């Protein structure tokens, strides 16, 4: 059986506020907002590719613990978006006060990457492929 990643799922204090942030910076689109699991609202977003982004509210009474967005942590560390112009993207994030976790770094293949902190302390990688 072949497996493909279906979605990335984030917990948020306010899923609509988080969804608006992803719409603004990554041109995602809200597909739906509904109660999927009892007591929570899930916003499902089109990311422009085969993997959806789901953002859900917390279940009443759940922990308020928020893990920091940092590199080199165990568990799900980050997810990434491809970009054609990482310099312009990072400049845009900086202009909007988004925390840059790792500035633009060129890796051995000529590709460039950077990490930012999204809403809800989510670590997001930007990846620009090597010039061809």
C-alpha cells in the first residue's frame, strides 16, 4: 500500500486568526470551517498542493502549554513551504515583525533555506531550490 501525507494539523487558540495569517503570507485558502471533533472547530485550508493544512481549536479543559518554535527538537519539528524568492519572503516577514528563527542559509546543493515562527509557535521552513 502506498502512503501519502494527507494533511498537517495545528492546534490554535483562535483557528480563524491563524488561518488568516497563512492566507496573508502563504496564499492558502480556507476550504471549510466546521466542528469535526466534538467541541472543536477545524479550519481546513488549501495550500496549493496535495497536502492540506488543518487548524483546530482546543478542546475545553485542555493544556495551555505552548512549545517554543525551535530547531533541533524531538517530535514534529517543522513543516516547509517552497518559494521562488526567499530573500523577498524573509524581507516581508521581517517587515511584519515575524520572528526569524534561522536566517537564509545556503546548503551544499545551492538550495537556500530559512526558518520563521508562525502563529501558535509553529516552526516553518522556507525552501528555495538551487538555481538551474
